[in-house]
C-alpha cells in the first residue's frame, strides 16, 4: 500500500485527515512508525479498526509536538517592544495559540503579559489536534534537564526587555523529579481545546487580537496552508496580528491584505 | 575524473565542531562563477546563535541565504540551515523546515539534510562531510553514495575534530578524501 492510499483510508475511517500534510515530513514519520511498531500500513489500518486508542497513538506519531519555552528570544522581545504596546490599551485582550502542543508558548506569552501588568484582562486560548499534548499543556509540568535551554532563553528575554524577574517567579522547580511546573496563578487562565485545523469547527466564539501559529504550517502543503490561514484570520479583529514561526512566510499565493512588521503580520 | 560534473544539481555540506572556520574558508575561496547551489547544514553552539550568518556574508562571494520554509533552491546561492530547525530538500527543488525532535542530539541534523538531498537529487548530488565531534552526517553521506552521488570526506588528519569524518569513513567509502585546500580546488574545477 502506498502512503498516499494509507492517508486517504485513514481519513475515511477516523476524524483525522493528513492527506495535505507535506510529503517529506509525513513520509519520514510514517516510515518511522512502521519501523517502531514493526507493522505494515495495512496492519496499522486494521489496528485502527479494532482498537480506537491506537488512533491517538497514530496522531501522536504523525504530528510534530516539539515546542519550547521562549523559543527564539528575539521574536518575543520584538513582540514585547513593537506589538504589545499597541495592545496594552485595550479593555480585553484575546490570544489564540493554534497548534499549541504542550503549551510552552502559551505560558511564554502569558509571562510577557504579566510583565506588562495586563494579564488580568487577557483571554488565552490554546488549541491542538493532539489530546495527549493538551493534557500536558493543562498540567503545565515539563521535564527540566531535557529542557535546559529554557532558563537561558528566559534570562535572555528578560534581559532584552529590561526586566529583573527570575525564572523562579513563574516556575516551581522540583529537582528530585527533574521537573519544572508553571505556577498556579498562570495556570488558571488558559483554556485548552482539542481542535483539528483541517477538519473541525472552531471550539470558541471569540474574536481574537493575536493568533500565534508558529511552526505548524511548515508541515502543510500550500493549498492546506491557505485554507487554514483563512480560518485563523477570519477570527481576527481588523488590525489583529498573526505571529508565524521565525522561518515561515505567508504563501505567495495567499490573497489577503496584510502588512508585515518584522516578526508578525497585521490584518488591514 | 570520469564523472560528468555538469550534471550536478547541488553540493551538500555537513560539519560540526571546527567547521565554521572551514566553511568560511571554502566560501571565501570559491570562484564567483560557481553556480551549483550549495546547501550547508552546520551544528551551531546554542549560545552563539547569532552572528554566524553575518560573518559568512562578509567573506563569501556567493549570497548566503537562511531559507524560509518552502523556499526554492536557485543557482548561485548558498543555503544555510537556520538555527534550531531541521532542513530538508524536497522533490520539487524547494527547502522544507521542521522543528521535530533532535536527531543525533542535533537540530539541525546533517543526516536529515543529506538523506533528503540524496532522495531529491539522486546521482546528481555532491555530498561533503567536514570536521566535527559527532557522528551526525555519516548515514546521510552513505545515502548519497548509495544513490550514486559523488561523496567527499575531509581527511581526518586535517580535521580539527576527526569524529565526524571518521564516522563517515567507517560507514562508507567516499569517492575522495581531501584536505581543505583539496576541497576548494575540487569545487572550483566544477565551474
């Protein structure tokens, strides 16, 4: 069976459609699944039919779930200096992290809102296709030594924005269990919903000031990129902003009126 | 040499510890007319993320590009894997990026870049492994050799750290083992 056929059959038998994910990435990941499980594509499809929990495993393996606290410190300090001063004046601020995975960037942004003293008027939404990752996001507990760059990134951003805050102000560190946990005052605000950008209806009704959509569409073909960006930006206020990954661009064939300022796009 | 060099669609280079100075030397000594796209995957130390591209741009005669996802690979350019992203070559001659898990403790992973280039360009690819303290890249170079591409390993005796070239030599037999000057001569003769 070809991978293309496998993905088509998977989309017929499960709620998930990966047909328009970009080839190189998905081929490599499915190859790895075949090696890890020692199963053919036919066998994997069969197992999906017999054991519904296997679907979650497949989603885990197909999707890329890596994320970091304060990935790209220069991006965060740029947003802090250039975008957030304009937002600060609003009475209510809504942020949507589309494809938030285990939530590190959700908390990254909240820390910056806390730095600005506007966290109380923020509404924070995280969505992801992967239920296992959303559970991690809600828990806000991350492996410490595996993520040793967190502290450096945190310090770099705080230095850039001229803050004296310490990592310990936002995280409880548990050396014995080798974890860091997001402090409760941050954890109570964000709402995390399962949402597949490709197939589902949006799980919330708000209009959004800033959409974070970082390092997600690199896994999509261009037609899917455009479809998804349309969905995301329909929910944005006029003048709202879209933050992509550092090496991502809106597709050249995307039709929409946006102006790019360094690290983000603003909807005209 | 019996190979027909007109046919090559890309030179793909991987290196780690010690490779920055070497890449700088290669790029500053290449002929201005060198038109085969050069695709470079170098491990970067986390604390010196910035400044690398700027230094290369000052010395290189060819334009240095840190590509965006889905950017087209074009003649005469040098493409450098962006910090903290894996970089792949796609069938349609574009670059794709990924933030997925580290491979050989590395992101970018040289194996990923080289292997994807071997699939996209098959026998029309030149692969080069330079100095480095990691085995990343060895398997990728073997993939290029398996697809009948042309392969070069830096002579371990000339490498600042010889783990990477030696790992490649353990896994496969390259077409050439060259010193840094040998690599520069080789590339300039392709023009």
